[in-house]
C-alpha cells in the first residue's frame, strides 16, 4: 500500500510503498497523479533498481516526455537528464538558467 508523506505545507511529498520498475498498476498511477497535482513535486526514494528504460516508461505513464534542447542527456534515453551533485561541485540550482 502506498503512503504519501507531505514534506511541507505547500510543496513536495514523499511516496513510499511502491516499486516503480515493471508494470505499475493503473490504480496506483491514478493515486500518484492525484498526489502530483496536489503536491507538485513527488519524491520516490530507494528506486536504485530502476533501469533508464523503466524510468522513461514510468514517466510516460503521465504524458509525452520532452527532450531538453541544451542539457546533455542519456545517449540511449534522451528524455533523461541526470542531476548529480558530488562533494565539491556546484549546486544543482545553477541549472535553473538552463531549465
């Protein structure tokens, strides 16, 4: 059973109790869509097992995906952009200008 834990009173919600790899049931997609509309940003923690293809397939459950014209992307799945911050690197906030 999925759990939705709002992170602030205005935006953001952590979603637990679902594995996004493979086939996501339509009723779960409907619940996730409702939470996305309500909270604007959803966090699915511990989904390290997802392949790039599964990530894209999950995103497509919510509509057509776009390919960003400026930010480099995954060669096999250009719909994906990896935001990664390692110690000593600039904050991902610097990407706002590109988005």
